[in-house]
């Protein structure tokens, strides 16, 4: 699949009923133009494509529900993760819904909605590596894989001065480095670490307790205050109506049960 593709999606369903919150209604765009939502369709089950190439996943459902709330059709723009902020700043998209962490670094160039999901950085570790926690990463002779543009990449740039940091464009490439024993660990979110460990159970270990907590939010241009207010109103109403719980049940029921049984924090 190419890294940049547009998909117009209607919202033929409503996950839960909701009413427009005070002051947000459709003032964000009274003309009802398509809401152009940027995401990288390479991060299942949040952003992905189905067998026919149509966007699906948690973030797609969230974008569709937002579009229905605003009375606007939704156009999904499939953009590589490190290209999302430039696309937003240049006006190619209206917002980012792509499992993006709100960080101080990113807040210097774009605005964010209120947080909608809590997560954290965890480790996928090679079976033969001595790494047991994040404290073991920064040592001579260690190789740590990260995906370009992610908070794992940002963390490694600030915190790892003695280890070799391997910056890769794709999550799958970083996972392969660990599974083949070429890297000691891959820094990523806890859910993805769990899923990748399941695929490589014999060659990896999962250190799932987050060593740094993070929050995901919708990325917006700083001047788009009407849209930001509308998004925040939608998120509050959607959460109160049980929308996020339903998304978790639809896409992540097995993972929710696994994390709960082990006392690990979960996204929803």
C-alpha cells in the first residue's frame, strides 16, 4: 500500500448515541466540508486497512464518530507517521488521529485536544539479552531499536548516550531486529509490545509495565480553536456514553483480559 492515499468514509453507524456539547456543534465548519483526518494505516488494531484496502481500526472508528458529530464526511489521508505533523502544518489535513502522543516537543509546533487515551512506553526484548528494564538499556554494547518519529525515538535521543540506537522507518523492521537477536530491545507502546511478543514468543520477551506514561490526543493546528473546542466536546461526550469501552471490546477484548489479569494498566 502506498504511504499516501485518501479514503472518503461515511459514518454509516453510530457506536453510541450522543448529543453535541455546548458550543461545539458544527461551528468548526458550517459548510460541512470533508474532515481530512491524517493517520498511518500501519498500526493495527488502531490504524489499519481491511482485506479490501479500506481503513479500519480504533482510530478510524473514532474519526467516523467525530465526523458524524460534526455533520461532516470524513476523508482518511494515509500518511507515514513522521509526515503527519508537516501535513497538518501545511494544511493538507485538518487533524491527526493516529495514536499520537502529546509531547512538549510536538506542542511547540502543533496543538492537541484533551487526552483521549492513556498508554506508556514498554520494551520488546531479545530472549538472549540481559536487559530486564529500561534502566538496563543505556550501556556500551547494547543496541536499542526505535521507530522514527515516535516517542521511543525521542526518549532514546535524550536518555541513551552509551547504547547504539538503531532508528528504523517501520515497526516490523524493529521487531525483526529484536527477534533475530541483532538488537537488545525495541522501545514501543505496551500493547504493541504484547502483540509482537505473541508473534515471536520463542525469541523475544515482553516487559509490559510502562516505564514512562503517555497520553494520546488529536493533533490540530494552533489557530483552529473552533475545531479544537468541537473535538474536545466530542471526546467528553463520547467517553461519557461508553464509546471508548465499546471500541476496546470490539478491537482489543483479548488484550484487555490479559492486561487486567496481570494488573497492568490498559488503554481504555
